[in-house]
């Protein structure tokens, strides 16, 4: 791949940051505060999320540096275990892995901006997703420029937001520093709240989906995953301090537009309006990163399976055009059929399941990589064990507390398995 059709460490890191900083950080705290109100509990939640994301990034860095091909979990699981696991992971990425988070971001974008312009939130979400998909259909160079610019603006705006949030003295705040956190940690609601946190941290693995487009992936990929994840983790902890400091509990509990409410507290109604558009820009950056990364999974999967072959084609600029618009179509379906919370939990369960399976793949790599060359996760196997324990905790409580949404996620896996069997039959029939 020529230099103009590849990206370096900076853009790969920007993709990680942009994927992570999306709708979740500006929307999920309100849902957490419904049952988890102690500030220590909130800090523990987001610190656990940071620890889990960093452990995952270390694991994917080793996997991606060893198996240098785009596709993320699809490629990792196919190589580590069996093609059927990789296929199911690719099916999940195609049907909900990226399209559902893009739909969530579109919903949040509409909520933030629609009150200030004469356009419905749904129309705004659809238009934004279509325009971004079109821009990413042009070339990798255009995608890189769009991603670097929006991500840089996003980080600068967040730092500005944090500065004023930390330095301004509030009239009242949601801080609660008593001992009630000890009781909250053992409640099922705490585990469900952690689901919102893991959703907010999702995207730490983004660069692993575009390995083929990264220059020197054995070096750039691990650095991008780790640097991007650590940077976002620090920003998240600071943002939550600001949200809690600048608002009374009653104002943000159960609310979706946490960022907008906080902006109004900091800057007044007019300033809040401007910040809402700034937050919308941040969400656009996140949508852009997911529109870039997601179709690469579909395209790689289509190279390996005849049923999807039509989506394997790239343009002369190395853009998987057909895969981009397939993902866009599925995203629009989510926009029309799901609520914010349902889509988040439905997608979160199966994505966490396959991320955990991919992390198990690190143990396979350790057996295969007898030369001990390339990136190796430090403190192995501690990061992998931490990630898997936290994943099992999330998956177990979701099965218990949200049986409908998790059931739909498992049903999607059954459907994916049936498609896999049909794909195998279809390929054998054509080979005769």
C-alpha cells in the first residue's frame, strides 16, 4: 500500500481517541446516578472502566502486532480458535458492532443540537451519518484529514470544558462523599451501571480493525492503542468530576444530555447552546471514526467468504465503498427501530462477549510466538485475567438484569451461525 493510502501513528491514535470519546461520556452518567449516587461509587466505576480498557488495549496490541491484518476480532478469533468464531464475530460487527454505536451517537447528536435549530433530531442524525459516510467513500487521505481535524478539535474542546469545570465554583453539586458507596458496590444496579461505563470506553480497540492501512503496524498499532486509551481514560475521569461538581443531583439524574446541562451550569443558556454544538462536533468525530473502522471488518470477512464476496471490492483509492454503505443502511435501521438504552445494552452484551474471547486469544499467541518477537503485553497474564474477570461480571449481570436485550443479542448469534452454515453450503455448491 502506498504512503498516500496508509496512515501513521498519529492518525491511528486519533481513530482510537475519536472512537472512544463519543456519545457515552456525555450521556451515560445520568443513567448511572439513578441507582448509584455516591461519588466514590462513580469514581470506582469509571476507574474500573479505565483499567479494563487499558488491559484490553494491551491484549489487542499483542494480537494485532502478531496477526497483522485488518478485521479485529474477526481475524483474531479465526486464527486463534476456529473460523466459525471469527465468522460470528464478523457477523456481530456487521449487524451491531459499529452500526449500533453509530446510531446511538446519531441519537445523542440530535438531542444536543435539535433544540436550537428547526430540524427534528431524527432528520439531523440521518443527514449527519449519510454525509460522513459519503466523505469516507472518497479516499483514505480524505478520511485521514477528516479524522485528524475533528479529533484534534474534540480534545481541545474537552480540555477547555474541563478547565472551566474545575476552576469555577458551583452553587450546588452532586458530590456525595459519605460511606454509602460500600452498600452500592454490591447492588446489581452497580454492575448494570458498569455496562454504561464499558460502552463509554468502547473504541479502545479501534485501530485493530484497520491494521492493513497502518504503516509499520508492529510498532504503530501498539503505541496507538495504548496511548489513545490512557489519554481518554484520564479525560473521562476529569469530565465526570466536572459533571458531578457543576450540577445538583436532581438536575442530572436519569438525564441523557449531561454535557448540555453542565454547559448551561457553566456558561449560561447562550454559552450552553455553543457548547452543545461543540459536543455535537465531538460526536461527529466519533461517528467518523466508526464509519471508517467498521466496514474494514466486513470487507476482510467478505474476502474470506463467498456469500459476502460482493462487499470485498475496493475502489481504486483502496476504499471499501460497498461495505461502507451496507453498514450505513444497517445504522439507519437501528435509528428507526430502537431506543437509546435498548440499543446500548443489546449491542454491549455481544460486543463484550467477543472482546473477552479475543483477549483469551493472547494465551494462544504466547504458545505460537516461540521467537518472542514483536510487542508482548507487559505483566502477562495479569492484564488478561483482569479483563476477563470484569467481562464475566458484566455479562453475568446483564443476563440477570436485562434478559430481553441480552436474549436478543444471543438470538443474533444464532442467526449468525445459521448464516455461516448457509455460507458454507453455498460455497461448497459453487465449488462443485
